[in-house]
C-alpha cells in the first residue's frame, strides 16, 4: 500500500520522508508547484490537477518539474479531463 500527501505544501519538508507520493490541486494556478520538488528529488511521484488554465502551459510546467498533470472540470467527472 502507498500513502500520499495531499495539498499540504507548508509541511512538505517535514513530511516528505513519510509519504510515497504527493497529490496537489492547482499549484500551477497559485504558483506553488516548485514547493513539491522535495518529492521529486527523492524520486517520488507528484500528481497535479488543475481546473482552469491553458493545457499547453500546464503541461510544459509539469514536464519541467517531472510531475504528472491533468486539466479537468470542477465537477471532476472525468468527462473533459485532459492529461499531459
């Protein structure tokens, strides 16, 4: 079983060693994606979801930081999801 940290950017440095991956919402929108790099530096996956914005820009940022990203509707039904 894997355990993930969700949307807790303020404690990442203290908690990264206790979690297997990170999941964050809207780090691109709020300019916070760089705060997730401790996970990447430890070889751990980072999954990132955005609910608005330009898919090309979101994917470029995600790729540069070695994250997986998806752009989806706020209703999160998956009907209009777009993955990088």
